[in-house]
C-alpha cells in the first residue's frame, strides 16, 4: 500500500506498541535518554489505555489504541506485548510497510526472522524477509554479550548455565506479587525454620506458584516435555541461533529469586582453545556492553543491586576451570528490563537508522 508521509526528512517515525507496560515504560525512558533521532514517537497500547497521557522525550503524548490505522505513517515499530498479541498484530504492521522489532517470543525461532544482539551479530539484521526482527528473551540477553565476546576470542564449544531470575521477569504481576509477599513476611522472625511454615503466611504464590519471599523457586516459564521449562529451552535455542551454532551443547536450569530487577547467571563455558583467567578478563574489559567487576578479594563482583537501572552487563568471578584449562566459570548480571528488552530494541533501531532515514525521505517525496 502507499504509505502517508513519514514526517520530517531523515527523521523516521517510531511507534512503541505496549507503551504502558513495564518494558514499554523503560522503552520510553531509553529513547528519551539516547540521541534524539526520531521525528514523531507514537505510543500505542490496548484500547482501554487510549487517550492516556504518557511522558516521552519530555513531552506528554496521548496513547493511541492498537488498530491497523495506528501504523499509518510509521517507519519502525517496537512491540512489547504478549506473544499472542504480537502474533496477531506484527504481521499487520509489517504488511503496512512498517519495519518491526518484536520483543515477544512469537517469532524468535522463525528462520525468516533474525534474532539480533547488536554487540554480537549486528549483520543478521540485514536479512529480514518478513520485515521483522526479534529481540531475545531477557535471560539470554543478560549473558549473551559476555558469551559472544568470549566466543569470538576462544571459540565456544559448550555452555552450562544456572539462572537466578528477578521477579520482574514475570511482568508487573511478578513485581507486585513479590512486594505483597515481602509485606506478609516482614517482621516474622519465626518463618523459614520449619518445612511449610512459609506457605502458611504466603498462601498465594502468584505467578511463581510458590512463595518467593525468603525462598527461591527452581522454575521459570511454562511446562515443556521431559521436565524442561520454557525459559530453559529459550536460553538454549536462542543462544544457538544468535551465535549461528545450531549444534552447540547448552544446558540450563532457571531459578526465580526474590529480586525485583536484575537477572543473574552462573556460567560454565568450554572453548576450543585454552584460556586463562587473565586472558578472559582482558577480552571482557574490551567487550562492548560489558563491565568487568572481578575483584572478589575487595568484595567486587556482579550483583543485581548494582546492575538495576543500568545498561551494561556486569561480569565477574572469572575463573579457569580446575578440571579443564579450556573452560571458564563466571557470573554475570544484567538489568532484565533494560538490556534484557528495551535497550536491545533501541540499539537495533539505531543500527537501522540509515535505512530508515532513506525510507522517510522517499515517503515524504
């Protein structure tokens, strides 16, 4: 179809779909704090939010209802909505000539949809026959810039990961449930000493299925065959796709912990060549999007409390494996709402700016 003019020349129009959600809120903050490269920024959400005023770039912008017409004149749309909503509406936007960056899981494993992390595989963004680019899951994004840098240097051959995932990874419902549970256990010094007593106080596990306050829950995601969870399979499958290594051995165990923001992972990575702690540390010092925090003698190591609200992935506790000189053990943390979703989408959009600017000029003439 013929698209209406996209706004001022070389200033593409951006739509944020799901602008009222937790990641959508961070997305508005991210695009407001980075270089001002957009013409109009259009905020789109469910019809019940239509007309609501939300801040972006220091202005109050009225939310539009999610309809096909909402994409007229848009050059690029960032989707942060549930899988089923993306599955319905991303093709609608793409059919109207909009380039889509989707943060749901609806298209990640589609062979015609690239799964992009700009620090790791920026070239993949160029091949997108469906007009869609996917953003990896927040758990994968919390570690992949570290693993990608080490893979480039030493050649990854196997990965084992244990994740410690924040409550906000389950959405606003997860954050609300954790705070409610913390209120319930506050001041109760008798809890956690006998089996089952925590459940008598925290009767509603919310999206976690069990008390998360004063506890950890060794489950995240939905049930998959043979005892695996969806989060564990996402980490395995997405890592393979991003690195272009479909046969890479990846084993994951995903655990939910009583942290509001910040996913952490303990990693055991095996490589093709021998790698010392010092060699790995130097690679990580130079890696884009990574900050090395690795001085345990001085109490310096990655923690969610230090990564929340920040962009980089923190990495530390770097050790050469005692049993394999070609393997490393390390610990990483990333903000699951920023690099784990919003920031990565913004970085992909910035990769596409030259193309978007050309499209904006073409549609304005």
